[in-house]
């Protein structure tokens, strides 16, 4: 059976992460968001046992990295901490009330991660 090459054409931007959170550069600087994207890229790569490049990835990988970076950003904004897939919630203040639910983001990330881990079976 011939191996199908997956075409990678997506890239994750700091705007993608901020869009998920509905925040601006004033809330979290570009350099901090980019650092979170890179951490999410490494974490996803470790979970999948493959090299992932946030600047050249599949749409599914992009969504996973974006969601995980957004989760990291929420922990940054709320004073919590996040290492890999382990999280510690900080104090949530009223100024962060507009942030999306962590449970929703984590559930969506886990769903996408599970689909990335499953081998594709079917016709192309």
C-alpha cells in the first residue's frame, strides 16, 4: 500500500491564539504568545512522537497548537502555571471573566489530540 504524504500548509500566528482568547497585545505581548506557541509545538510533538513545525503544519496540528497555546496563555493571565499537559490554576479575577472556559478548551484540545494519535484507516 502506498504511503500518503500529508500536505502541510498552515501556520500558527500570535493572532490565532489571541483570537481564541478575545484578548489584545496589551493583555499579552507577542513575544510571550510566541513562546507559548513554541512550547505547545514541542508538547504536541512529544505527544505524537514526531517533529512538528508551527510555521508549516496541517490544519489539525495548527488547531491543536493554537488551543494548547491559548490554555498556556490563560494560565499566564490568571497567575497559574502550565508545564506540558499539567496545569495549576491561579486566581481568577473579574478582569479575566471574558476568557473562554478552560474546560472547553482542554476538552477540544484532548479531542483533537486523540484524533491525531489514531492512525488513519480508509481510502484517500
